């Protein structure tokens, strides 16, 4: 455990390497060395060295592009499907979360209803924590967008969104699900918790909304995406 922790902290301590790691998290598709070098502004050989370091500690995965029919086969890089955790001292929050969710599932509909309520409450609290006294009254659309962006960043969602003020529609896309390591045979309860949490965030800003899921990583999609209609 100690050796693995030291490996991870050593690899991510380099600012350029950390920037590359964040870029891969946000990327919609697997990326090449050339794309990484252009994004970060470094020589392809240097980018390849950083990518190798990230691959060695299993933060990212790589594979040969089998679809390329001419020229030298290129290697593609993608974020690892397995999360790597660091804590000092060691804490197994994943185990605690799994036990809690299993206990809630055994309570049936009552447990799920409580989970939905608590999840929404925590989503609202995350937004409220970032509000300032100036937010006591009506919040301008650009401030709502800022609060949503900051909250998403704090949660590690690597989310992107578009806000159409005229149509009062919001497109919200999550590139990193912080709950995916908790998925079991009963994926529905984990997704329910996550969605209620997200609804709470939006309700804290827009009060009355219609929240629809478009895509889900559980179904094999690359991202989780949602459409939010502001009703009032």
C-alpha cells in the first residue's frame, strides 16, 4: 500500500503530467501522443514519456489503434476505468459506502425514498456552501453557471454544460462519475443516488426543474448526460 501511494504521488506531482491526466479525463475519445503534445504545448517525445509514466501506475490505459489502415500504427491513450485512491492515513470509504448502500437496498422502497431525499439535500448543500451573502436574493444566470461549474469541479465530475437562457434549457455532461466504483449487481440504487444528488444541485439554483437522463456510463456510454428544463 505504501509503495503504491508513493508511486501515485510521485507521478502526479509533476504539473505537466497532472495537466495531461486532467486532459484525458475530459477527453470524449481516446487521444494520441500528437494530440496531447499540441494540447499541453510540449514535444511529442516528451508527451510520450509522461504518458508512459501515467500508464505504468495504471492511471491511464493505452492500446494500438487497430482501425488505422495506412502508415505506422498509432497508440491511443484513455483514462483508466479503475479509480486509484490516496488517503493519509489509509481509510476505506469505498467499503463503508458499499455497506451503507447494501443496507439501504435491503430496506426496499422505504430505503430508496430516504436515499433520494438525502441525496437531493446533499446536492443542495454543495451549492449553498459556495454561495455568498450577495446571493441572498435573485442570482443572475451567469452567477448560477459559475456556481454550477465550481461545484462540479469540487466534486471531480469534470462536467461540461450549456445554458440556453432563451429556451431555459441546460445540457449537462459528466465525464467522470465519482460513484462508479460502488456499482454492483444493483446499479440502479447507485445511479438513483447520483441523479438525486444532481437534481438537488440544480434545484438549489433553479427551484422548479424537469430533469431527464440522456446517456449513462452504466449502459456503456462514454459519459453521463442530462437535459434540464427550467420551469420556474
